[in-house]
C-alpha cells in the first residue's frame, strides 16, 4: 500500500484558499471493499484508508513517511493562472471588430 503526499486543491464552492497550504499524507486502500448484507453499505477492515495526516511542508510529510518506512508518491500542485478581469473590458471597442464580444 502506497501513500500519497499532495496539497489539497481549492474548493470550487468557496473563493478562499485557507485549506490549500497544508500537505496531506493519505494512505491508499489495501483491502477490497465489500457490501454489508444487512444495510448495503460498503466497508472494509482497512482503517488506514480513513486516515489523513496534515503537515505544514512537503519536506515534513516526506520525513514522516521515510521515518515510518511508508512507500509514497509525491504529487506536485499545478500552478494556478490568475487572469485579472475588469468589468469595463466588456465594453472596450476593438477597431478590427465592432465590439469585442
């Protein structure tokens, strides 16, 4: 079972990025999930797949995984490209075309 070290992406439901600075260590699933015959819920005996560890830096997460002999993969975050926009840009006149929109 390999662990995954990554930065959590920004939630699309909010504009802030407060939870995106920490690095997470998340265990992979080592057992197959099975359906409970009575309730129909899915479950497994693997409790590590429910565990999410937070670290302030990527190096701290890697050091923990090395110290505990946990095999891991590091996923680097993709850089966000911010394009500032102004409301006035909707009404700018382009000489090649009559209007920009």
